[in-house]
């Protein structure tokens, strides 16, 4: 099984979308098979904006992205152990 991809809708909710279907401008997040969110930069980045169309190489699907750090409010909530995988996440920077 592979990572699960979700895209942020214009209404501020998340919906599943195959990784290969991402297009420039979309904001997406990934989840491991266990349900844990994929993060980088010490957990401060867990969503990305697509800058280029996905490409396939010998190692798998690749995409050019821009990391979107979580807001201070989101960080405060998550640092206290709370997380809402299906919730809306308001303001993107």
C-alpha cells in the first residue's frame, strides 16, 4: 500500500485525490499507511503547494512543490497532542 493523498478544496475541506492527479496550484497533504501525517522540517510542514505536474522516474512519482508551514495557532494545537485529520485548517500562508 502507498501513502494517501488529500487535496484542499475551495471550501477549506480535504478530499482524497490520487497523487498523480495533482496539478499546479493545488494544496495537498500526505498520510502514511498508518494514518500518520507526512511531515518535514521538524513537523512544521505537513502540506505543500504544487508547482509543477507530477513526473514518473525509476524511483516513482515526483512533483515540484512549495512547503506551506503551519500557522502558530496550528502549531500550538498540534504541539499539545491534538490533530484533526479531516478538519479544516483555515489560513494558508
